[in-house]
């Protein structure tokens, strides 16, 4: 995994947490963590398919929001704040069958003090577009239990 030098401590703190999350359940593995691009892979497995044996759209959206939320947090310099999803939309373009995998590539479109907007492309291993998503996040004060 490649992590932007200035983000290593912040990223390691999140990644080393003992608390399990949706990303763990879906098999999401980060490949690149930086302020201007986030990248992760996700298997098309029994945990991420719908009944017809293809990637579930909800799993794609979960990958997109995971990347956008993590990336947004990496762009917040105030340690008392975090990013949470306000809205997400996705267009699913191409199916991926059980046994395959996808890669999500998220990039910021807007990095504001109160909101951020990220776009995520989910692609096959060969680069074919599977899903495209846009996620709007709110930058909010972190509650004590979340620190």
C-alpha cells in the first residue's frame, strides 16, 4: 500500500484500529492513500454479490463511500473533525461476476471547510467502467466516542 508521506501517521491510526467496519466485511483493501486520490480493491465474492451472481450495486456504493469518506478525512487538518456522508449517487454500467474483483479510484471535486465532493470510478481489473459515483460529505465535529 502506498501512503502519502504527510498522511502516514493519520492513516495508520485509522487502519490499525481494532474496530471492525463495513470495509472489513466486504474485503476492501486500500492500495493508495493520498489527498488527491484514493484507491482500493474489492473482491466480487459471496459478501458482495446479489442473488444473480454479479456485483451488488450496494457493495459498489459502499466501496465508493468508503473511499470518499477516508479521502475526505485525509484532507481535514483539524483533528477534532471528521467527514460523514450527506448524499451519494451511483450509476452502474457493467456487471462483474462472482470470482472477479474491482478497483475503486476516488478523487476530490471540491474540498471545502464544511463540505467535500468526491467522484469514484469503479473499474474491472482491465480498466472497464463498472460504476461511477459522486459523494457529498459534511465536515463535522468529532464526538468523544468517535475519537
